[in-house]
């Protein structure tokens, strides 16, 4: 969560009457986290917000098969042989709306990593009741429309959509999309150690408040859409509103969507190679999300600048490659997902270690996750797996 925002019409105090110029009573809607003890936002509707009738969700959109496999949205399988894995999301076909095209790839009880390559806007509103969504826009641009207002996103943006936010994605005309979605089932936030006692981002944090884009609120909106699909426990349920659910006249709070362009992350460099934790950007239950952005590298005259071989005994490591020259890896390219599970060592490909001595900078751009629980692949992931990746380290 970022700092508190207040937009539009709100009353002078919580839970007192707010009326329009003609005297019509507005309806308060409290969106709360951690029961009633965590961050919250209060939105004010023109109409009662809780009157939608249940309808068949599948009548209006095609639920991706990976979500249908089990109540949790993904299907557990027997552990596979312990190998370093590489999934080529470049090979997934594009098409469908944002919601339809979202395909889980790797998952555990905390995190579901999905790829989406939509070609059309969502013709309905979506509410994820299971977790916070952090979308990384690898390709594409457009508008995220929410009850809190609009956000314009583009390539290399992290787009944060908190659990429970009614929204839909609207791509720019003819904009090819490729998104990595990190669904955080136990919530997600900025790293706690980057805040001072007032909740403000510290001066030594790798980002500041000005690095984030916040929603533009323009008042009540009627797009003619009445249908809302809500996901809870991996199940999709449909609801039909009598009027537009975007009937918001104002809101006040800290729960709202935002955008963080990955290139606003301020990288840090040491005398010798710094571990991935220095690139930590967001924290989720059971996962640290890191940003690797172009930067100078370590400046000791004998520094080995590429990542050292390592065994992270308690984490599965996932890298999503976006851009630049990935000096330590062969055979991966933009759109690649590598999965290095705990239990076996991993490190640079042959020759990279020696060659990196004396390097001054790197132009790599990547999103990384360290996950505490083992990740399982979905059926969709198996169709795009590179079978020779493990052997490529010899
Ligand atoms: Fe690693």
C-alpha cells in the first residue's frame, strides 16, 4: 500500500451521511484488509453496491482450463524429477480477452504465476477474491479501468491490482500483449524495511513515492457493462448488476491499484557481487519479488561480476527474462521463464563466469521470484518446456 488518497466527494467523517446536490443519499462501501484491522478504503456509491444477482459466469466468458482443474485453480501433481527447468512463454499462442487468456504456469500455496497474451478487452468486470495481482507488462499498453479510476499502463510496468478490486483491462488499439501475472494468495506489499516510522518510504529505499502512478478518478461512469465475474477459491461466479457498478462519487483510503515502472527501481552496486535480496522490490507471503534492471556492476578489480553458483536451500527461484544480454545464461531469451528448484545448485552457463571478470555494466532486465514453497508446473507449462535446459549447464 502507498499513502492515503482522497478523491471526489467524501463526507467529513466516516459513516455519516453523504448527499448529492439534490439531496440523494450516497452509499458507503468499506473495503478492508486483515478483517477490520488492516489498510482500508471507503468508496461512496450512488446506489446500494450489494444488490447484484448471481448468474452463470461461463455464459459470458471462457474459463481457462487450468483454472477448472481444481478448487484452488491449479492441479497438484506428483513431484517431477529434480531438474533445472525452462518454460518458453514466447511459444504460447495469443488470443481471447485478458481474463480468458490468463494461464497459470507455476504455482504453490502462496503464488500462482500466469502468462496472459490477450487480444481483446474484457467485456465484463473482474474481481479476484483470492489474492492480490501483480501484472508485469512485458509487452502491450492500454487502460486498467477500476472503481478507483483509470491507470494507463505500458511496457515494463508493474500493475498492482489489490484483492477485491472491480476492474477490467482495455488494450490500446492493435497493441500485442504479453503479461506475467503474479497472483499473491497471501497478499503483497512493498518491503517493510523500506518504510520509516511514519509509513513514508525511507530515503535509502530503492524507490520513492513519486516513482508510483496512482489512479485518475473522474467520477461515476457507465460503460453499459453490468456483468461481474468474481474468482474465489479458484472458482468463477457471475453476478449481474441492475446499473453500472462504476457509480463511485469519491473514495478515501490506502487500498487502491497503482503502477510501478520497473525502470524506476534504483539498483545498487557493491564492491563485489550483491545477492538478489538487494534487488528486492515487493514482498508476498512466501515470496520475494526482485527487479533486475540495467546497472553498473561490481567494482573490485578482480570481481567476478556474474552471479556465483549457489544452492538456495529453502527457495525455488524463478526468473522471467525481459530484455538485454543475459550474460550468465545460454538458450534463454525475452519471455523465457527459468525455474531453478531448491535441492540442486545452479549458476552461470559454461564460460560466463570467467568472461564476466572486468565487466563494467549489464543491460539485463528481468523479474525474479524466490519462493519458499516448491512450485509445481501446470499442464500448460509442460507444453512449452525446453527439455534440454538442465543438460545445457554441463
Ligand atoms: Fe539463482
